[in-house]
């Protein structure tokens, strides 16, 4: 057998549980922060979107190397009281680099796709049409501030609600 691989496997067996604990703690903390970002916005910061209830965590962790960590909140939009779900997520799976991007998307998705494509986004936000269609921000990996970056995305979403579909 390969001696280097045997050493690697031996070290991995000794540290696997510790590494798994670190990974789970990391994911839990990201989910908690995402939930707080949604729950912490004041009614004024939501514009014509009226949240209903508390933000919830809803992550996909089927692939350890590509977790899709996310939180969502239900609500109603505008005078028509359109039911909509706002989801914020950290996305490694569709990222072109080793660092994730941040995304906000709506459910149901259909009514928002074309208006989002046509809207003029600002503040380094752009329309995103991967698996989860919405808007994205590619954060600076040397300037971590999850709350600031998601506030930028959510502020742009509110502007979209007010100017693009309002």
C-alpha cells in the first residue's frame, strides 16, 4: 500500500470526530446568523414586504463539500398581500471559486424571474439564474461581514419590491 496514504488515513481516523464537530458547529453558527439577519430587520427595513412569524432555518447538507446553508421567512407583499417566502443562503455549490456567494431568492419563483432579469441592480448585486433563481452578491473573502453583506442584498430586494414590482 501507499505509505503517504496510510499516514493520511491514520491521521484522519484520529481526527474525524473532532473535524466533524467543527463542521457542524460552523454550519449551526452560519444558520443562526442567517436567521438573526432576517428576524432582526425592522418593519421599515422591509418596505412593502410584511414578514409573518419568525425566520426559520432550512439548509441542504447532502454534500458535505457543498452545504447550502439558508434561512427563510414567510410574508405578504404589497397592497395585494401576495404570499411570498424570502430565503437567504450561503452557496458553495454553484460558486465558481472556493469561496461561496450569498443569494436571496423568492418562492414562488415564477412571478419574479423576468422582473428580476430586467431590474437594474446596484451595490455589487446581480440577478442570478442558477438552480435557485434570485439575486446574488459575491463577497470579498478578505472582508468577512455576513450581516453587512446580507443587508446589502436585502436592501436591494426591498428596492426591487418598491421600484420593480411595486
